[in-house]
C-alpha cells in the first residue's frame, strides 16, 4: 500500500455544521489476529421507549483507531484501552487527579519495607450476567480470579506488555520463562506465581523482589483489569467481555459501532447517570468531525493531526467559532513516536543520516501547522551531518494505525518521491529482514512491547504527542487525568435526547 498524505483540504467553512472536509483519508488495513469476541447476554436495563426519551441519556464517543479486542491483554491502542474501562475494573483505579482509589479492592496495606501489598476485596462485587456462566447469572468475584488474571499474563500466546509491568513480583519471571521456553507442559515444574498468594476468597497478597513506587499505578492500567476464568475459552480461542464495571457490551454492529448499556449489577449502579454509551470508530478524521459537528458524536477523547490542525490555533487553543460549543482538553502526559531504521535492509548509515536530514528539514511544515504545545519534533537527529545522497530506490515501512505516524510518513513519502525514492507502507505489523522502517511508541507506564527490537533498529527520528480531547459543552462531570488511555464515565451526564440538539 503506497503511503500518501491528507494535507490538501478544502477551506474550513463554519456554518450550521461544525466542519466539512473534502479530503480522502489514507486507506486503513486491519489485520485481525485477536481472539473472537463472544457476545454477552443482554441483562442490562431496558432502553426507554420513544415516549421515555426525556429520561434517556446517551453519550456517543468517536475514536479514530479501531477497538482491537475486548481482551485486556491484547489492548494495543488508546481507543481499546478506554473502551475496556467501561466493562472492567481492576483492584484499584485512577481518579481525575491521577491518584489511586479503590475499585474491586476496598482497602490495602503496604508492609513497612514496601515489598508486600495486601488487598482486601469488596465482597459486594459481582460479574455481569453472561452465558459463560452455567446459570447465566454473574457470580461473585473472588481472589482466585485476580490470581488467574496475573498468571495468564505470563503464559505463552499473550503479548508481553502486561508481564513487563509486573516482572518485579516474586516468581513472575521464572513462571513466565518456563511457560515460554519449556514447550512440553509435562516438563514444567511451576504451577503458579509464588509471589501472588490468596489466603482466602477476599484477600490477595503480592510480594515483590524490590520496591516499586509505581506498583499501584501499574495495577490501575487496563492491563490489570479483572475478569473471570470462564471468559477465556482456550479450546475455541474466544474471549467473552465479562467484567464488573459500570457498563456491559450490549451489541456490536460490524466493526465500527459498539453499544454499551448501563449495568444494574454494578455495585454503584444507582450513581451512574448515563443509560447508554456508543463508540463509533472510523479511520477518517473528517467523518468523525462531521459527525461531531452534526451532533451525532459528543466526545472525541483523542484528536488526530487533521482535526487538531483545523480546530486549534498555533497557540493550542480552540479557534474562534468553536469555543462557544466545544471544550478542548490537553493531557499532561505525552507519548513519543520513534521511527527506526533497519541497517540490515536497504538503509546504510550514510543513507540513514541523509534520510534523517530529509525527515526534519523537509517535513518541518508538518509540525509548523500543528500547535507546538500539542505536537513537537525532537531535533536531535537533524544535527547529523551528511552530504551523501540516497542510493536506494525503494523503502518499506511496517503498518501503523496511528494517524500522526501515517501523516508524517506520508509527507516523507512525497519528499522521497522527489528524490526518486519510493516509500511504501506494508500490511505487516512486524518487521522482516526486508523492512526498512519500524515504528515504536513510548508512553508513561505503558511502553510499546515491540520496542525489544530497538537495538537492531537504531533511531532515525521522533516526535512527541500530547493526547487532546474535544467535547460538547453540554457534557457535565467529564474530566481527564494525565494519562491519554484513561477514561471514567461514572459521573458523566448530558442533556436528555429531547433537549440535546
């Protein structure tokens, strides 16, 4: 698939709709390699009829990346992580200040040496009703569920992202290594992770090798959300989205619309103001913004480069004509996008230096069009000196769904075409010996699990993105903390359907 950019837009018209664009977005290739999601039983409250619209509150969210899976261990983008927090809860969670608060654990104690964490579970936590349970009724959550989830992180066949977060738990590394390197199950000697103990149904104890000041924050990430063992069907490679959170996955339409209904089994369901949450996904930023302008979408929790360019000023604030209807929120924590090159492929060191110079000197307009407070380029690589010219005709990049990466590489592709070099994005997400460019991301707490190849793929260039949200002013109770992947709708409300235009 040849890279191309979407920078040529029709002028922005501020009329009755918020924004209209005529650009065509880059084609998105999606490779579905995650377990099939089993549809849960719909045991949530009934939606109001047309006569009851005055009592019905629905929030519609737009996401520019697909929801890749409802298995927490397979979460690989912000859209997926935010959706998971509707369905599941972990031992603890984050509030709007980024502080740790109770979730399924009602309290915890930390030993004097900070090497032992003891959690006492809330005894009033029940899973959503689902066909995965023999009776169809969600059972009570127990400490054994927590132990099961953490041991599953370490088992072969799952991404190492979650395992890396909890490598410091005693017995985690040997259990992980045996699961991944001793292929005959009968030859394995470890049956569990020794540093995770469940003395009774309501107590979980974690023992660490050394102090970890971020241990509680790691437990609040989407990778540590708790689900029942019944949700995992290893023989059929399926995963049922069954949790204990405020919403359930009611239905899924095609691969772009997800409907979540308020769960009556949530332990604090009476405080949830929303009846329903819809998530619409689209790789086209222009379509999402048109739906935002028409009122079909109320919240964009993370903006892509095209929307940022069109709705914000160079100072990073909303342009005139938008602030009376929308609120813009920048997260304090950023993530770095790093583009690496493969010296074993077509890019020699001399070619890499020249390519780095081109990436910074010729694509600077990409960053100049975006507020420096939201997107910035690291200029370190631009200081490399090289008078060489590119001696290759074709370069190949791995696939990326990140719109910032796609737009950046699209600009670079056009520049390279002027040099007689063709840059193409393959459909593969993992580099091969013939892949020239490789993209990794670094964010607080959660790093790209693909970055283990960084030593063989030296850095070519990088840029930094501060996740930014756009919401309708009518929404109340919606706050954001410093993490771009975090979303909490427990206190959120908006006018009923009959009053929301």
